[in-house]
């Protein structure tokens, strides 16, 4: 893993832009993310959050702008190369290997991390088993290690994805709606786990989330994206008080931001 | 050759006429694929049926303009009805099966229609009437051009226009286009899916039938029409982009022109020209000229079980299988030992295909190429280089490996059906080179006299040798499947996005799997050539590739035993029935029965049967216990 210049930001994004046809999905987005920071990227549906993520880990090539990870320009790098540098992610639509068991899903990441994926004759089942068990334990899935991944409930899939993403001890995790589709209690639990990972392992996390309870409770800092542009940035209190944010979410109403029905685009 | 303008124009117009015929058939196939995602190999059979029906109906009707064109239309509609009936009776039952499984059913339909046609019309070719009023030729620049060709040239664009109108001006057409673009949409729109599929099959088959009926005045009607056209029609559909009717037209023109002029430019490999064109187009545009990428990386979710190490029951099953083969070889006489040897070779061949297809998610329509290249390499080594058997066996698969590395590099740049079509192109190119380079390969006459060394000459010893090598190869394939490479390969197949996001170079792993698969097909190939003592171009032609594909799919893609069960039962049953007169019909019906009764293949079917029996047995055993406890 590359070394970070002491105290330098883990991620520096400047002027990131992407349009699809005439649709400016992301416009001139710039921000920085420090070590051990839990940063939330919020915004209504279609604001461009996932598009931002896709440009950060190389899934999409930005039209303009730069992504610097631990002092290194990774703009336009492939996802698998970014991952090798320590940039992992989870997906809004969970992405797992459905024909495998839970623990095998984690083992795949470990095999890849140790660059053993071209080994033809050793037994994969024993590959990194103990380490995979430890990772599953970390996300509270130890009991489900040998279950068929295709049978898992949605919330468990999200946790499995987190375990997979942690397999190569990343410096930065991008989590796209990690708690979507989960019950409120499970949401809080998962984000508490994310917060612990940040605190204990020095990982930085950038996440998107529609549940404002979760965001305000756990995020160290919040970025608000609307129609591809960052319209506010700051602490939970500052965001709560921000007039533009209220307007985006509520069209000038009196409620707190967070009501999912409010979709300026819809 | 002098550049004769009249001659070139004649070639050009003939090409345009062929393009129209090709387009009619291809557009139907493209529409069917676009909506139902079925790779319909029976489409060539619909074309042939159209020709036979067109012949019979126009013969029966009074001669005249009305009789001819009316008869042609009636034939097309009749084929449409047949297509719709097949959709309702067979295909509708298996839409939920794994990808490409429907292909097996359509292949069975090919067999059934072949024998049905043979039964109704007999083996003799039929020469149909000329089109009334269009039976002459006009002279253009000194070249005689049949009037009927000119009519065909016009019919292509007219049909294209009519399809466009139907697709843009009717509610049904709008639905068809929506379904082609996004299959989930159909469900979301609350459309009756079976109704849509049946009507699409009707239109697609009718277009093929029309193409066939219109061909009657141009060529004699024969039982070879189905297989003669199907490969080219697929090439056209793929070049145009599957689902695109306009693409089918442009591609038909392209192919017809290359066919007409390719023979002037590349006479040595003229047979491969359409496939070379397809390969070039797909490498530049992986989804064809007018196609779109398959919607999203997250394809249908697999319900495959995790791979487990072999349990006691399965080990016992393997032993039983080996014992059965040995019994067949040593108790079944001369005939039994040949059949048993064949079964081992074919099982290995099928298992090698299963490796890339089942674990790697890459279906190959041209796997025989690697089987055949290795067999030819062994034949060269044994005859030209004078090597003895074992060194030749050891070296020849290297040729398969190199070929797989070369073609695989291009193939893995595509996915799904497009990848499969690239493998077909590769195999056809290899086949036509072998077929046409007769100074070296003997062409159609093949290479003879490739016999085993003295010690292995007896059929029994050679069987044992085949069994030993085959078993070692199968065990090795199994180990690779259970090794990190096999796991990561399955991961890449399950979810490419996720695999890439954990550092896996999915394309490179697929390429490596392609090569591994080619090597093992090559091992099967060398075992084959020494078993038969000869090798012919047929061994790397499309039917051989398709046999392997059918074995894997019938056996069950999702099971490691699938290919073995598929290969053994396929080879055994076909061998048993092929002496009967209408064996294709029987074989087709058997295949359809398997397809409907065991949508997850023979392996899956047996597994379910076993569980059912176990559950019933368990139920009986449990009851008294409970009674005691209570
Ligand atoms: N591959 C694509 N092609 C075309 N348009 C796209 C593509 N991906 C995203 N968009 C568009 O870009 C805009 C931003 O989408 P994005 O998915 O980034 O939003 P989001 O903030 O993640 O929304 P959500 O909260 O619904 O996940 C939307 O208008 C979307 O339609
Ligand atoms: Mg999103």
C-alpha cells in the first residue's frame, strides 16, 4: 500500500465533471477527505452521487477533473488498479458472487489480494480461510460463513459486501447507500460498525445515504450534492441549518432534510 | 482476369438478390432473438419448410401470377403458424432455464423437422416452377441478369419498409421494440409476455418461410437447405447486431457482396469469408453494427449451488461409471470397446468445453477447432515427422494451446452470444483452411494411417490407455476448478463488476480459461486421432462443436458431472438409435423430453430425483421414530 504524506488528505478531488449526452450528471465537484474521516455525500435521487463514486474508483472516466488518492493521481485508473492501491467500494445494488458461499466471497478478495488467482493446483477452499472468518466476524456474519450467498437477506448481503471490501485493508472505502433496504435498527448498527472501522483501523470512508438519521448521527462531515453540484459542506448542525439544503430537499418547507419523497427531479 | 464491367455488375446484382433472401431469413431470426433472447437454430429449418411448402402449394395452385405469389404468401404464413406452435408447445416451457438452454430445444427441432420433411417430401430434390412473368433475363452491359433476381432485389427493401411500419405504427410493434431494448420492461408494462413471444415467433418464422418460398425459383429444394443457410444467417444477424432489423439488412448486403467478390480476392479461403468479416466487425464493434451492449453487467442471477468437494456418494458414482465403461469395453465385444473408447474421448471433450462454459461463463460454438487442430497436429507429427505415438500425443495439444491463445484473445473481448459467435468464426476459419489447403491436410480426403504404436495397437489396450489419460485429464480439470484459478474464474462469471472491484483482471482470467479449455480439448483430439487412425475436416466442423455444446447443456451446465453424463448418454443413445430410419426424429423427441423434464439438465434432474427418493425414504424412516418419541 502506498504511504500517505503525513496528515495529507487521503482523497483530493478537484473539478470532477461528467455528462451523459446533454445531462450534466456531475459538475465541477471538488472536495478533500482526511485520514480516518467518515464523510457523507448526500443529495436527492439523481443528484450524481453514484456517478461521482464511479469516477472515483475508475468505473467511469471523468470528462474533466482530477482524483488524487494518497498523493497519487489515479484519474482514469481502472477499478482493479485503484483497489490494489487501497481504494475499495461497495455498490448501491449489492454486488456479490451468488454461486458461492459467504466465506468464499471473502476468500476471492483475499486470493486476489495475495495475487494467487492464477494458481492452478492448490485448494482454494483453504485459501485464507482464517482471515476470511475474522473479516466475517468483524461484520457480524461469522455464523453464516458456509451459507449459500444467494440465500442471504438483503441486509446480510450489504454486510458481506463490507467484509469483502475490507479484505485488502483499504485506506479508503466508498460505500454507496450501505444501509438502503435495511430496517432502521440494522441501519444504525451497520453505520456504527463503519464508524468503529474508521476509528480503530484508520480507514477513511465516503458514503452516500438517504436516511438523514444515519447521516447526522455518524458522519463527521457532510457534502450536499444537487443536480451534480456541491451546494453545501459542513458539520451536521451547519447542514441542518443551511437554507439551500432545506430548499433542495423540501422546496422551502419547514421539515428537516431527509424525507425521501422530496425529489426535485421527479 | 480482366476487369469486365458487365461481369462485375452481374456479380453485383446477383449479390444483391442473395442479400434479399438472406435478409428475409435473418430479420426473422433477429426479431426472435431481440425479444425472446432465444438463439434459434431451427430458423434454417423454417426456411427449408418455407421452400418445400412454397413448392408444393404453388404446384397445387393454378399457374399464374396470382398462384405463384399467393402460394408463396400462404407458405410463409403456414411456416409462421408452425413456428408459433413450436413456441407454444416446447419453448414456452423452458424460458426460465439457464442461458442458451433453449438452444438445445431448437436443435432438437432441427432434427425433428429434418426427418419430418424427409418423411413428407422424400429424399429427392425438387425443382420448383419459375416465377410467372419473371422467368426471363434482361441484358445489362452485355450480361444476362435474371428478371427474378431483380424482383428479389426489390423485395428486400420492401419487406424492410413493411417491418419498419409495423414496428413504428402499431402498438404491437412498439411493444416488440421496447422488449428488444429492455426485456424487464415487458413485465413492467404489464404486457402478456407469452402472447408477445408467440406472435414474435409467428412473424419471425413467417419471414424465414417467405425467404425459403421465394428461393424456390432460384435453386432446387433439398434437405440440405436448413444447415446450408443457418450459419450464414447467424453471421448476418450478429454483424447487424442481434435484434436490429436494419442491421440485418446492411449485414446481409455486406455478406452477399463479400461472398460474391471474396472468391475473386481470397479464393484459397473463400469458405471462411463471411466468418472473417464477422470477426473483423465484432472486434471493432463487439455488439455488431447496430446492436447495443447487453443491458448491464448484472445479467440473470444464477441459482447455481456452491462448488463442493466430491462426497462419498459421488465418488462411488464415478467408480460405478468407470466400471460400467470397462464392462462395456471388455464384455461388449469389438463394438463395445470402440464405443467405450469414444465415450471417454467425447466426455473429455465435453468436460473441456464445460470448463470455459460452466465455470467461465463463455459458451463456445466452435470448440471442435481445438480438438481438430490437435488431432491434425498429431497426425502431422506421426506421418510427416515420423514421431511415435506418445511424443506426438504430448506435443500436439501445444498446437491447440497456441490456437486457443490466439483466437481466445479476440473472443474474450466480447461476451455472451457474441463471444460464442466469435468462437464459431474462429472454428470456421480453421475448418476452411484445413479443407482448402489440401496439399498439406489432404483436404476432404483427410490424413490416413495415424495408428498407435505396436504395444497399444489392440483395441483393448488402447481403450485402457485412453481411459488412463482421460481420467487423469478429468481429475486435473477438477483440481483446477477447485483451485484459486477456478474460483476466481467463477467469480468473474458471477459478477464481473464485483470481481474487477476486488482487483481481478476478469478478461485475462477468461483468456487463460479459454486456453486451458483448448488444451484439454486438444488432449481429447489426440486420443481420437490414434483411436480412428485418421482425421478428416469434419472433426473440426460445426456439427462436432455442436455435439459438444449439446452434451454440456443437456448434461447440465451447472454441475461438474453434467458434461460427463451428457457426453455418455448422448453418445450411447445416438449410437443405439442411429441405425433406425428416422432416428433424428426420435433423437429430437428424446432431447425435448429431457429439456422439458429436466430444465437443469440430466445432472440436475437426477439430483432432484435422488433428493425426492431420499426424502421419501427419509420420511418413512422418520415416522416410526416420531411415533416412539411421542
Ligand atoms: N450510465 C448512464 N448513462 C446515462 N445517464 C446516466 C448514467 N448513469 C447516471 N446517469 C444519470 O446521471 C444522473 C445522476 O445519476 P446518479 O446515479 O449518479 O444519481 P444518484 O445521486 O446516485 O441517485 P440515487 O440516489 O437515485 O442513487 C441521473 O440523471 C442519471 O439518470
Ligand atoms: Mg446512486
